[in-house]
C-alpha cells in the first residue's frame, strides 16, 4: 500500500540457530512507514523469536535487522536504548509491573524518559487509558484487573511515548469481540492518522485481515507466503488456506511427534542428558 | 559466576559513574526498599538478638562460675555480640527474610516478562530495580546490626540482673569498659560487606531465573544457600584480617 514510503524495518537473510536447529531460516522482508504488517503462523513456528530479534533483545546467528535505517544486531546496550525510545512494544501477557498501579505503569516511560511535569503526565496517562477504553482504572493494581484489561493497559503503556513503530504480540487474544474491534480501530487510526507503523503477531484471522496492509505467514522458521491481505486470501498455497480458514485437515500436520517438535523448536539440552538417555534405553 | 561479576560491575557503574553523566539515581525507591528490607525485619532481628544475648550470658555464667570470674560476663556478651554474633546472626535473618524475598520478587518479574518489558522501554533493570535495593541493604543491614547489638546486650543484662547478683549500673559499666570502638567498627565493616554479598547474590539469582515458577523456587533457594556460605566464609576471612593478623 505504502510501498514507496520510507522503510522502517529491513530484515535481511535473518538466521537464528539454537544448536543445529534453525528456528529462523533466511527471513527477509521490509516494512514501510504507515504499514501494518501482520505476522501469522502456528504455535512454535518462530513468530515470537522473530519479534525478539526485531526489538533487539536477541542476537541473530547471521543476517541483519535494520530499524529506522540503523543496524540493531551489532548495537551496544547504550545505542539500542536510543532506538528503543522510538518504538513501543505490547507483550503477549501485557508484562505490567505488578508492584505499580495501572496509572503508574502507563506513566513509567514518561517518568523515565521525559521532563514532563506530574500534571502533564497524569493528563497523558488519562488520555492513553481512554484510548484503550479503560477510563478511571488508574489506581487499580494489575492483579485486580482481567487478562484482557492488562493487555490493553500494556498497549496504553506502549503508546505512552507516541512511538513511530509499535510491536504487538497477539494484541487481541483474550479480548472479547467488541474490545478486539476497539483495539483494531485504534491500530488503524494510529497507522492512518499519525503514520505509525505496526508489526502485529496474531492468530486472530478476523482481526488480522481487518488491520493488515501486508501479511507474512511463517512456517518451520521460513516465510511460507507474504503479500497484501488480498494476495494472502487468494493464495493457492494449501498451507495458507488451511491456516486462514482454520481447518483441521491439510498440509500442516496436526500432531507433531516429539522428534519433529524438537526439530522445529529448540529444546534446551538438559544436564546429564546422556545419562538419562541410557536409563530410557536411548543411545546418543 | 560470570553473570555475577558482570552484575557487580554494572552496579558499580550505576552508583559511581552514571551519576556524573547526569543519570542520578532516584531517592524514593531507595526508601521504599529500606522499609521493606530493613524496617519490617526489625521485630525478627530483635527477637533473635535478645535470645542470643540471653544464651551467651547463661553459657558464660555457667563456664565462668567455676573460675569465680562471673564479673566478666558483660565483657563476654559485649565482645561476642559486637565482633561476631551481631553481624553474623543478623545477616542470617536478613538473608532468610529479605534476601530470599528479593530473589523471588525479581525472579517472578523475570518469568512474567516484566524485566524484558523494562529493557524494551529502554529502562535499565539494574538501574531501576537493583540499585535501590543495593543502597537499601547497604544502609539497613548495618543499622539492624547496631539495633540487634543493643537488644542482645539487653538480653545479657536481663540474665545478669534477674538471675545473677549484678546490678544494672555494674553491668553497663563493665560492658562499656570492655569494648573499644574498634570492636564496634569491625562489626560494622563486616556488616557492610555482608550487605553487598547478600543483595548482589539475591539480585543475581532473581535476574537469571529460567523456566517458570519452579525456576523461581530453585533460584530463591540457591540464593539463600549461596548467601549463607559466602557470608560465613567472608566472616572467617574478615575476622582473620581484623583480629588475628597483627
């Protein structure tokens, strides 16, 4: 849609291996300003790992990730903090600090990174909470609100510094259909109105097709299909069709054996695994 | 071990270098942690110290009686408390109560992605979470030790006053006469060193938790055991340096 806009994210030949298993295998794509990229794929296909590489909290085995034109893979902690001020991130669980109230959570980035007065901060917190439909929840603690509310507070916190780029890890899972629509609407308004760029990891196909301007489907650590929502919807690839229509039968296997699972997902070697193996009659 | 050393370097950076680069640490969280780590541990410290004072006096009474030297009971209570029992036992209480709590709290934050969320918000977890706890511990453990010493000496007094034929003035004078300021200072130095060990080991355990609730439990236990061992070994080393070398 915005193919000629400024490139915000550039991922080039990204490879991440754990041991000899490639969790991400040669992934390349670009995201332009104002785009909403939806990354989808089955559980354990590397979506979250990909996201963690994009926010610079994991280092790839090889390949490059550029945010705002700057290479983040080789950056020091200090340099990466500067880039992180320009984007917000919504975690799957919300990741609110349990020791702070809802309002203090949203205010945290403002208190740490701006010189705004307490009154201004209170005003911004109110406004951000209103955006996610949580007016008047400032003084509650995270353990007093539901999972879906936590996620919306997480979104308000991610938006506190008015980021140019928003990463969301399953923003709508656990929300009711109305709240899903509200969050989608919010994402759309921000990308259309303020030219924010969004990268959303989602299982929710209704929501994905509502907000996406580009989509990527991951499988076994590589890109199965990518394109506009229409291209994905009309994709001849049977894996894509099975996934977006949520069919139990198709090329994506229903039950992975343990070996296959270990092949797709890194399993941390346990200490003395060789000894355990012997007791279980396995050789190594 | 590598993580532990890196954490120590990072704490030193945030305490000694970052303030001169305009990133001064905030005062309010330090006080909050002081209440949590120190003030709330005071009742337990008082009970422990009182029991230890009473026990020391009773044992001393028993042993010194045969020598006819019961007059030295206050000396023994005072010196043992100031030099060894005060710093060590109060550190044990603080490890069990506050060290484990810090490890469990940071561990829970780690497994619920809170630490990662801080990093993504460009907030350094060492600066935001660890440094206030380090300051709180460095202030509160010596403070609790002084408090515990008082209570312990009170315990010794209770035995001498009510079970033996001491009068209060005699006990106080004898106790004050026996101790030198160095006895107090050596205990204070020990307790500052213990404070650093306890809080860094607890924070390191918490920040390196892996794998859910079970991981938090394991790390917390490990932090308590490691703190105890490190503290006792360090105590032997410091006693050697302070009282045995010259």
